[in-house]
C-alpha cells in the first residue's frame, strides 16, 4: 500500500520530534546520589492496614521522622481503600522526600482471594512509589526479623519493642507501622555496617 508525499512528510516530522522522557510526578528537592539514601521509607502494604515508616540516617543513630497505618474500615469497597492508600502515600512522600523505599517481600497465601487483595494493595502502593522516582527494594519478612530481633520467627510484639528501643520512641509503634520501620532500619543497617542478605531491587 503506497503513501502520498504529504503523508511521508508528516511521518518524517513525527519521527523527528524528540520523545518525551518519563519523569517523576513529584519534583524532588532531596539531593541525588548517596544523600538520597539518608531518608528511607519502609512499607508494609495491606488493603485494610498499610504500615509505613520514615527513617532518617544520622551519625549517632537512625531517627524516626514519621510512622503510621493507613487504615480502611471493613465496610469500604476495595477500590475506595486503594484510593486512600495512593493519596496517603503521596502525602508522606511529599512531606518527607525519601530517596529509597523498602517494601516487605511477598508471602504465599493459602487463600487465593486473600492473595489477590494483597496484590492489589501492593500494586497500588508500588505504583505511587515508582511514580515519585524512588528506588524500590524488597526484603523477606524473616530476614527483617532476623536483623532486628535476632530470630526469623519473632512475633510482632517483639519486633515493635525492638524498633521502639532502636529509634528511642516513647512507646511501641502499632504492629503494621513497626514492621515498616523495621524494614527501613534493616536497610539502614545493610547500608552502614554489614549485609544480612542483599536486598532485591524491584
């Protein structure tokens, strides 16, 4: 099938235009390079309770900048929960400008429906993080517990108490937030001292 001279000229013009580069949605004010890892976001995604924790690396000891749980009532539709996760994480990113995110690794759920719901929440959260231009790593839950408590099968309360101690918090953080802070602390330990196991970048 032939093309007219005009169509050929239009094709040349389109091909000659430079392609738009994919850029982060948020303009980052944090410096690039090594300093970008000074603020770490830990993330424990879940549809009804996504935990997050932001840690800054300082010379003496890590400092908690923020932590909490993005909670959604049981009677909310899944789509409404996903929107809240996206909006809440955007606010955290804009406020604290982390340079890297560490997310809890996947687990194998026996219930297929549970796995699908967890996947939706994880996907929504990761999309927001990637949209902001952060490097994203994942760590297996057992590796995090081993790093923080010294035992891969530690209970959530033990993790929360150790996180409280390491960050000098007035009280133990909520379980999901404690898991997120533990992720950030584990990544900080790997960067500063030694590696328990190299984090997987995603």
